[in-house]
């Protein structure tokens, strides 16, 4: 368990079992109370760009998913969320090995939430992000 996590209620499902997440290899580590930790094991053959580092979209996708996981941990079943915008900063190259993202809800309003994310590899901050997510009623099934 990640220090600081307190699970106070049952969480709605947030599985990474859709094809895009499976293709990248996204993994849920911990989630609850407005926080989410996700990871991916970066592999040269699957994730690298021609420049010899992980493609920036891999880190961005990990952050976007973890940020959504953080927010949905606070939402009831009848509310959904979607990314409105994310400001993403790349601080260092992402190489082979485990890449971890820690996302935290900074503010949740009625219709919009703001979320921070930090991405680490080999005990080093490699990227950071801040995003706004829309909150809206789940569509009728």
C-alpha cells in the first residue's frame, strides 16, 4: 500500500481492460480517496520512438489514465468524467524500466475537477502534468 492512502468506502470499478490500455501495458497499483497510482513497464521493442527513448504519448497516456482513476475514486456510479485538457511537462528521457504515475485530485467542483500527476522512473521525476476533467451524468444504458 502507498503511504497516505486511506480507503474509506468501496470504489467503483476502474479496470484497465480495454484494448488501448492492454496494448500499452498499463497497470493499476493503488487507488482511493482522490489518488491513483498506475505503472507501466517500458520496453524498447514496444514503447520506444526512433530517437531511442519511450514515445512521449506513452507517458501522457499513463498520466491521463491515472488522473481519471484519481477522479473516479471520488465519483458515485451515476457520474462519469472525461479529460478536457492536460498540460504535460517532459523533464527527462524515459528509458527501459518501470514508469510510475502518482495522480491526486487538487480540486473537485460540481462540473470540473483539477488533477496533478507526477511520473517517476528509477527514483527520478521524469514528467509532470496538470489537467482539468469534466464531470457529467452517466449516459443511460
